[in-house]
C-alpha cells in the first residue's frame, strides 16, 4: 500500500511535456509521417522561365560547343576529292583527254550531311549568338562570323562542279586578284614578282641538294620522335596514309604522310615546323580552351593566317628552299590562269613548261580544279592563301612590334584565328574567356630575335636596299 506522500498527481499528456519535449515529439512525428509518405508536402516554387542564371563564359562555352559539333561532319577536301581512277585514265590518254569531272560526278560523292539542314543549323546558331550576347559583343561577332562562314562552306560544297562553287570559294578563300590592305598591289602582283625572282635561282650554287630517298614509314618515325620532344605532354601521332593527295596533311593531334611518297631530310625538317609547330600546335592550343572552344577548328577565314604562318616558319627557321617556294607561288599563278579561263589541260601543260614531271603536274592541277569547273573560269581558290598569308602575317608581326604590341604576336598560335580576332582574344585572357597558347615555336616564346629581324627589314625597306644592291651588281658584272 502506497503512502500518501508517494502519491503523484496525474497530468494530461500535454501537461507532462515541457516546451522542449513537445518540439522533439512533433519533430519525431513529422519525420515518421515523411517516411511513411503521409502528411502535407511542402510546396516547391516553379523554376524561372528563363532557366538558371548563366555567366558570360558559360554562354560562350555552350555556343562554342554547338559550333564545334555542327561543323564536325564538314570535310571540304574529302567532299571534292577525285577517285584514283581519274588519274589512271588521264595517264592512259597520254595527258590529252580532259578528266570527266562535273556536277554529276560530285553528286555521287556523299558529303555526309544534308546541306539545307546544315545551313539552317548554322544560321540558327548565328541568330542565337546575337540574341544571347548582343550584336555588339566582340567575341560574339567572331563566333557569328564563323557560323556564317561554315554555312557558306556548306553552300559551296552543295554546288560542286558548277560556277557557283567558285563564287563561294572566292568569297571564302579570296582570289589572286584581291588587293592587299595597301589598296594597290594584288596577290597576283606578288606572284609575278616572286616568279621572276625564283626562276633565276641556280639552286646548285645555293648549297647541298637533298635526295628524296626516305620512305613514308621512315619519315613518320623521325617526325614521331621530334614531336614527342616538342609536344612533351601531348600525344601526336604521325602515320603513313594512302588516302591523302598532298605529301602530308595535319589534323588535330596527328600528321599523315602519303604512302608511297619519298622524303628527304630537308622535307622532314619542313614538315616538323609546317605541320607540327603550326597546324598541330594551333589545333592543340585551341582544344585546350575551356571556353573559346571554336578556336580548335579552322573555318576558311583562318586559312591565310594558318598557311601563311606555316610557310613563314619555314623561312624563319631557314628550312625552305627556292624549289618549294616556287611550288607554292606557281599554284597562285595557276589559280589566276584558271580564273581567267584556262582549262584543266592548259594549266596542266603550263606546269609542264615550268619543269614539273607529269605526276606532279597532275596533282598540282587537280588541286586547282577540284570542286570547280574543268573547262576554266571557276577554280578552287584556296591555294591563293599561302603566299598571301606569308605577306599578311609578316606585316602583322612587323606592325605589332612597331606599335609596341609584341604581346599580341603569340596569339597567332592560340588556335585557328584571323588577324582581326587577335586583339579581341588577347584582351579576354584576364577574365578567363581565352587561355593563352601553350605550344609556341622558340622564336615566338622569346621575341628578341624576331624584333631585330623586323627592325632591320624595316630599315632595308626604307633605305631602298635594291638601289644599293645595284652597286654590288656592277662589281659582280666586272668580276663575273
């Protein structure tokens, strides 16, 4: 029996708990309801109609990714290549019968995409750039221009074998008849001046000749070793390939050399700087861009910078030679002849008169007429970019040094660029829109020697070295 002092008054459940115990009990109850799926569900606010906030760099990176993806199936040279049987039939005719290449022939060469759909895709990207970045945005302008160039490239390919192909080619790659920025001299003028100079060289007096006695496999092995040193933290493959027309061609992280071609040690030296230090390096620098991803790919507007820079590197490294320079220059003159109405056979015969063997005559002439009209008047004008690019790159570097903007020069290698892009891209390194180029040739890592080269070239130009040289010409004439 319990004593009176042991009796405890009964309380209601609520009165048994203090405020802290009540909160704990309610929390346990809510948790139990949540686990059992019972009880009220908290309201979730709808997402903003415009989607989550995006930074400027996010917008640029997303559009750049769309550009890269959209251009992926476009392969210009693949779309205008000729079957090997074309050359065989031409040889069989003893170089007298015009190859049968026309619009009907190209209709059988699949582009790998629908031109109409692909053109509309690039137009949509261009509109989205203007809408998301604004028409006055400098980075947006570069990307929109690139998108519309890809659209025109698609239109060019859809017109293979017709004069319209040439119209787009001239718009995209230019023409030997184009004027340089001075507004006076033309690319054709340059071609004729260089022709007069280069045809007078006696190469036997200039140094040792190099026999082409190395196979494509030996060439590939040597280049693999050199690129392994130059691109120390990237893998660049060099391999023999029987599908390319030129002796060599570069991709994003590879170089192909033509199976069956023969190479000299000097050829390997040239391929190292031309294909590796320029074409592969700019591709890799572009691919390493986390935001400006479009720089990894080269629309036509970047061709003059790319090819001119590659040829200029051959000069800066003293690896080129007159015969090679003549090949590049003769293609400019051949494009000019074809524009003026020379047909395939006439251009082929002109290369013959310049001392090329029949096989090289065919390959050179095919370069000019692929995609165009073999009867003349409508060639593929890309080969005019090489010599033009040498002059324009040289002028850009010279001007940058004169204006105390040498800091811009390495950005020629930041990816596939046009000259007008360079100041825009260089300004956006600080905020992370653009990443500075990693792979640079030695003379572009340390610009001192290049600056002195340009300084003296300026002096020579202003002084009129040609007039002074006449003094020595008289001496040579007396002692010759």
